[in-house]
C-alpha cells in the first residue's frame, strides 16, 4: 500500500475544514447595523474582570466576575410584512455577571440588548443606542451616541464622572407583592458602580462598588 493512499482521506478532511473555517461573510450584503461604541464602553467590560460590591445595609460583600460580555454580529435575511426590511448584519449584546457564594456560583446579573431601528431606510453608518434589559426584568441601561452624561458621584470614597443612571419599575403599586423598582449607575470602562433595588413596602437593598481590577 502506498503511503499516499493512507493519508488522502485525512488530507481531504483538513482541506475541507480549512475552507469552511475561512469562509468569509456574505459580501452581497452591504448593510451592517451596529451599537454605539461610545455607549458600549459603559456596559461591555472584559470577560474575567472582577468587581467587589458591598451591601450598604449589612456591609457584606459580593465577589462578582464578568462571565459573559459579548457583542455578536448576525446575518438577518430580508423580511417583509407591512414594510420590506433588506438583508443586513445586525449586532446583539449579552452581559452576565456571576457571584461566588462561598460554596458555588450564582447569577448576579443577566441582561441582553438587541439592536433595533424604528425608521427606514437603513444606512451603513447608522449606530443604535444600547438599550439593555435584564432577562425577565426591566431596563437597566440606555445610551445613544449623541448623549453626553455629566453626572459625577462618589461611591465608597471613589469619584466617578460622566455616570449614566437608569431607573425603572414594573408599573405596579408599591404595596403589590411583586413590586420592584431598580436604579443602576454605570461608569465608563468599569460597568455598574451602584445598584439599588426597592421592593414591596419600600424595602431597599443597595450594592456599592468597593473595588475592581
């Protein structure tokens, strides 16, 4: 048996794998819609980054790690309902923060942003606001490319400038058993520096950023 006969199937597999791995995006689709990079600087920390938060009432701390912070670029085919939306590339964003409980890990925050435009036509240089919502929750961040945040605040002795604040509730009365109101404070290049939650009857729980890497 000639050696070449033994390795020919393997060579075919390697060549085919390389072809599909190097396959380029569809160049016939020229429309590409993206989030504001200015806004992403607030919510898109590096995966593996840690943040330590202190409960302002109990002084207990949560050790939190960024386990997901990802912008995905997906191809959407042409669709038509009352209007025709052309085929285009579009970004989505997901953020997950996980805390160490001492015996294991638990979700501290899970949020997603889907890029959306309300008007046509689309242009290749369009950028969308980052409109971030907790999974099964409310809005926790919103910022457009043209926004100019100017709030300065001190959290645990540190001064943060150009802070973005987002407050929202679920629209229920404060006496309702599932009432919830949240306030998130975001700093550029860091992420959440303060999170406050108000639940039924006005019970308040606040986490302040103590330190981060």
